[in-house]
C-alpha cells in the first residue's frame, strides 16, 4: 500500500503528456509495484495493432458503438484525435473502482486530461514531460508504429500540448524511467496524505484514543 491508513475511496490519477513521452511505461511500472492501483482501459475506434489485446490495451469499438456510448453519457471524457479516431474513458469502471478504495490511473492525452479536470476537479493531474524535444522526436520514431506523416503531426501537437503544463498539479520529467516512477509515487503518497478523508480518519482515530 502507498500509505498506512487506507482511504475508503480511491484517487483518480491522470498521467498525461505528449505522445511518445513514456506515460504508459510509467503507469505500467506503478501497477507492477502497487496493488491499490488499477489502470483504466480506454475505448477507441482505431484498429487494433499487432500484439494488442481487447480489454488490456483498449476496448475496440465501431464508430456507431462509440457514438451510442456518447449518447448514453458513458464516458468520463472522450475526444476525436486528429479528426480521425475517437478515444474515451468509460465512466462506470472508474467510478466503481474509486468507490472500492482503489485508485485509478488514466493514461490520456492533454485534451482529454483538460476535460477530466473540468468534470472531476478532485483528480490528481500529472504532466509527464520529455527531457528535450529532440528526445521526444527520437522516441516517436523509435516506436515504429506510425508513418512519417503521423510522427510529424504528433510532434507538432506536442509543442502545443507543452504550453498547457501550468494546468497540471505536478510535472515529472521522464529522462530516467525509474526516477520518474519514484517521482510519481511521491506525488501519489502526498495526495493521499493531503486528502480530506485521510485527515478525517486520522482525527477520528486520535479522538477515539482520548475517549
């Protein structure tokens, strides 16, 4: 566990930043280390890539299925990226896990993160930044999943997304992966210690001792 006193409700943790910055890798390392965290799997209309699995990487939907989910208010946030594919965070899964005291990690782009911030102000907003733009471009190329045109489009979008860094509660530079993971862990611990539920539970415990 991240803290000794377990919150009855979990925290919504938003890991956000430009494509290729490594937020997914950071999230995966956190999940390996902490059993009180879970990953929120997004829904998307893009095609499944080689090696991906339904319910692990994404829930793959047709445009019609995705639209029906929008109409039924089933998303915490959703976005159409580059005027093509839709991505969204299913609301039901997130709310159920938080109610169980499990914190939920969202690995989403900056536009989606801004929607979450508006709809769920209690969310812990963490911006994952690259050490340099040159390194970000190298990582985008190194993934080998996008065309040259898509890489340049994502790189241009990253420059715009970096301008929104002040909208986040915290910034973590992903230069060294293990250090970045440690930084996020410190943020998660700090967020729980600062939470109202934690404080209320502490004071109830202390008052019970005096009774």
